[in-house]
C-alpha cells in the first residue's frame, strides 16, 4: 500500500517532522495490511455464507435421512408391539373363555346339588308336617271319641 499524499500533508500541517510523519503512516499501513488478514471483507463473508449454506444443506439432508430411518425403526417396533399385544389379547380371551366355561360348569353342578339338598330338606319338612298333622288329627279324634262316649 502506498502512502497517500493527503495523509502526509495532514501530519506535516500538524507540525510533525516529515520523517516522523512517514514513519507513522508506514506503521499505519503495516497495521492495516495485517488487519486485512484478520478482518473479514464482504467477499470473505459471501464465501463463508456459501460454505455455511452448503454445510447446512448437508446437515439438513443428514438429519432428514436419520429422521426417516428413526421413523422406519419406530414404525417397525410399533408394528411388532401391536402384533405381540394382539397375540396376548387373543391368548387372554381364550383363557378367559375357558375359565368362564369352567365356572358355568361348576355353577351348574352346584345348582344341581343345591336343588337336591333343597328337595331333600323340603321332603323331610313335608313328611314331618304330615306326621304332625296326622298326630294332631289322632289327638282330636281321640278327644271327640272321649266326649262322644262319655256324653251318652
């Protein structure tokens, strides 16, 4: 970078010795040259933006691919779990039906036994009732005979 004449004139008007003015401007030039490596220009930023867009695009594609794979895995696992659950529900339904059939059989058996016990109890009660009724009739007939024979 060359020293601009206007910059030199400004320093000389400020009563800076020409050798010092040139040294100051040369130091500034050196700093600016070094700063170009440090500072980003619009061109640098445009290039960086393009690089970032490419990387973001690649990352987006990778993410979409991984999400698709994960979705496929999840669908497979959910399908397997659904099939397992349906199988277990079918087994449970069969077991429940078997148990209910067994309970129905047991209840029918108990009902038959209970009917037999009720009939036996009713039969005994009826027999005892008839016997008591016959006994009472015999007593009443005995009193009637007693009154009829003593009243004459």
